[in-house]
C-alpha cells in the first residue's frame, strides 16, 4: 500500500512536469497534431502489435512480449475508464 501511494505521487509529479515541458515547447512554436480519431488509433495499435510479434524471439523473448502486452492492455483499460 505504501509503495502504491508513492507510485501515485510519482506519477502525479511526472504528469505535472510533462505538462510544464509541453507548455514550454508550445511557447517555442510546437504545434500538436490533431487527434486522429479512434479508427486511426486502432490501426496504429494493430501495426504496433504486428511489429512486436515480428520482433519476438529476435529482439526480445516471446515471454517478455506476453508480459508487455498484458500490461499494455491493463494500462489502456485504466486509461479508457478515466476518459
């Protein structure tokens, strides 16, 4: 429980710093691309999954890929709940 509390605090600090950095970049002229929408995001996710599978056994183990994809799915599910 204590580590979860510290992790939550660390994530909050990181998000705040990321927001500050993004604002600084915008002041220097950075323009963000518009959200491409759910269909394009799904396509990117499919392309990423295919690329990861192709690299499994070459760049990293299939076991590590499985762990990564499980965590990625959990992260996306949590993120979807927040939206």
